[in-house]
């Protein structure tokens, strides 16, 4: 497997100035002209040409916190400063035959800012800002989702019908140490979500079951069964879980109780998960396009029949992707206000965090546009960002930092509840006449 670390091997275009890194390259043509951007109410902020391997192309791109991750079909991951467009780092994490799941940010027990990048055969824990390798793990189970982390623990779903919890940072081994696994009733293909400050975990199986359990001991808080399969990702906000199903329905479940708050029915089975931006939920349906739903009431506000994905929301306007076109629609009515055409093999990146519009091409050009009225990106701002490119917050030395380096034993429940729907088949019942430890 290749393990290379690159930085500044790309060319950044800011306000007509070229900031050249180690390896110069030709700047590609912008996917949208100034007049097209102006029609959308945007202006060009920065553009970047990634140093792709010969014959390589972009497979996925994700906006996560202050980073923009671009993944190539050859298993290369590029981490960019999302606001400035500088390359923080890049590295190859796998071969082209394996899948790279969406990176996940988390903090170690000592407070270090890390990113978890899962591939089908292995998982990398990297410093979020420098790309330095903290751990290269094998998990001993098939990975079916992105891997999420919290302190010393990691969580992921598997095609074997379980959700796994493991300890990733034991210094005695390069492998993750098993903590617990929960039976999910079917393959888990939706990324689990840590909620309630990391105390609880929400996940769903393809069999249609949705679970909320404690993160440290898999104690079941609630479960809910939809009437079909769950094939897409689930979405969460502070109060709710949003789940779409092949039973042609989108559900909003209460985070605390699991009680359904509303259910919206569609004309066709839903194979894609919902997207939550602010007070709106967006759901794609094959024959209805993208529908916008009021997150509080469940009222369908509008449907854009030509749309396939939502890109971003800017105040009272939403930008949706409709094949080779971007459409700007009114957030309250869905009225199409502007339409622009993207070059072939170019697409918008989903951004649920702010109003920024990101566009990536198959060949590795990354384009960023901001709404009109936003301050322009100046060379002075870029110079300052370059000096702080690999900065991450200070970690206080002391007991917490020292404890992070010590071997950790997984926490286990003192009492096994044999009626627990999350109980694993590997739990061994007590011998006749003997109670489980901790039982009277």
C-alpha cells in the first residue's frame, strides 16, 4: 500500500493572484462565469487544482467542520482548509478496489483534534490538521459505515448485522480492542451518530430498526421499527432523528423517546437518506425530485422535480443540483429563481454548515463561491492562514493526557439483561442455578 504525505502540491487562485506551491500546474477554467455566479448571488472566492495521480479522478467530496475532504477513486484523500482553500495534507489510504467512507472528526481523551478515515479493510486515525498518522488499525469485522470516534472509543456498523464498539488507542497492539457489539436485526449501512453530548448512540439497520442506546454499555434507551428497509443515511439534530424508508415514508423521531413526531409519505420507495439544514429537511424521491419539509411540522413546502440533490442554503434561497444544472429556488415556495449550467463531470458538494457553494470536477478542480456581501479573500488572509495551516488547539498536560497513553479496559455491564434486543449472541448465559454477576 502506498503511504505518501503531500502538502502545498497544488495551485491556489485568489483574486487573480497565483499562489504557487511545490509543484506548479495549469489552472483549470472556472465551472461558473462571473455573470452566472452573479445571477445566483455569489462571487468566486477561491479555486484549487489538486495534484491527482495520472488517470485518477475525484470520487467523493465532503464538507466537515473547517475542512473540505476530497477523495479520489485511487484511494487518495485531500484535506483542504474549507474557507481559504489551502491544502493541509494529502495521503493515500487504500487501493482503488476498496471504498473510502466519509471522514469523521473527533477529539481524543486528551483533547487532540483527530479525524477517522475508514476503508473497507482498515481504519486510519490521523491528526486533523497535519495528517500525521496516530494509528493504523485493523478491526477484525467487516466495515459497512463510516467509523465515528469519541475519546478512546470508535463505533461502526457492519454487514454482519451488528454495531461495534472498540477501543482504538491501546498502546499494546496495532489492532482495535473489542468492547461490545449490538445485534441490529440486519446489516448496518447507515453511519451511527453520537448524540446527547456523546452519551448516547443512534443507529439503524437495513431491516428497518432504529435504535438509541448508551455509548459505553449499549443499554437500550428506545427502538423503533419502520415498515420497510432503511437503505440511506439517517440524519439527526439536537431534538430529532430523521429516517427514510422503502415504505415510502420519511419519519421524524423524538430523540429522547423515539416516538414519531410526524411521517411524510412519498409516491415511491425512498432509497436515499434525508438532509437537514436549519429548520428544513430535504428528501429525494425518484419520481418527485427533491422535496423540502418543515422540520417542526412535517409540512411539505415544495418539490423540485428536476432536482437530485441539495447543495447549500443561503438565507431565503436554496441551491439544488439538477443533473448538469444548478437551480436557485425560493426556500419557502420552491419557485425557481435562477438556473445555471455546470460543465460535464462537475458537481456541487453538499454543505449543510453555511452558505458557501463548493463545486468539484472529476479531474480535481475545487471551486469555492461565497454570497455577495461576504468580504473578499485577500493575500494577507491567505498568508496568515498558511502560517496557521497545521495549527491545532493546545492540549493541557496532566493526568488526562497521561491517562490517554495507558492501556484501557473496555467497560462492560455488570448485569446481562437476557431480554435486551441489543444483546449479542456471544453473550454466555449463566449456568443453571447461578445468576449473572451483580444479580441477587
